[in-house]
């Protein structure tokens, strides 16, 4: 049974993180509450996962609008435990509709283009994620995407760095080294030691 209070709290949290995919799924839950839409298995899994994540953050004393920034290990641990609770893999299609996944891909591309300064494509971004140095990629992507969105992107194209714990560790290292710094929103800002990656200088993924 859907809880109106959860949907309202989730909207506040998701708006702060700026996740296009989550926003679409929350709008679906709103429509389900208003009896304008039938709940699907995907909606149920998204709701169950999101509610459990919120409960875990609340149990640790965090407000509903709390957003992990330079400490993605906290989010990563709760995310992994919640997937295990429901025997879910990290396959985004289990918790997101095709429309939501398409919105995520569009948001990822826009973030990549904004920071890299050149027009690219979803196919080019996939190529970059698969091939480029992880530190260089994160120094760019973190300025346009919150860590949960980055995790989704790598889960789609380069899951091995998630499985090894390399993604969140490298992300945290970039903050400790001054390459990235905390901004006002969920995304990072360039730190004092940020340098333009070679793939940006060479416009390697320009469309």
C-alpha cells in the first residue's frame, strides 16, 4: 500500500538530488495514488527499495533531504544492503521504466556535454565510460551528476568498478586530494587541484 507521506518526502529528497529517473518514478507513484495509473511490478520494486532506503537514513538520524556528497560509501553501503533485502540485482530495469531510463541517459549526456564543453552523444558517452581512466571520468561526471546517478551510469556500462568498490573509493579520494569539492547541491564542484583531463582537451568524444 502506497503511503502519501513517503511520496511527499521522496519528492523533496529527489528534487534535491536532481535525478531525472527518480522524478519520473515518483510522478508515477503520485498518479497511482490518484488512481490514474495501475501499479506495475517495476513501480512496486522502486517503491519498496526507495522506502527502505529512506527508513535506513532516518534510522541513522539523517533528515529526508540529506544528500551524501563527499562520502558516497555511506550511500553505497545502504544501497547494497537494500538490494540484498529484496534479492534484487543492480539492474536498473528492475526499478525503473523505459521512460525513466531514457530520462537518466539524457541527463547523463547533458551533464557530460556541459562539463566537457562539446556536443556528444549517448553512444560516445558509453564509449568514454567503458574506456577512459576512472579518475578522469569521475572528475568530470561528478560536477554534473550526484553519486547515485554516477553509480547507475557505471552499473550500466562498467559494473566491475562497482563490484570491486573502486567507484566509491576513487570518488572519495578525489575529494580528499582537492580535485573535487562539495558544492551547495548534490553535485560536486571543481576543487583547487582539478585539472582538465586529456580526453576533454582532445575533444575525444565530440559528436
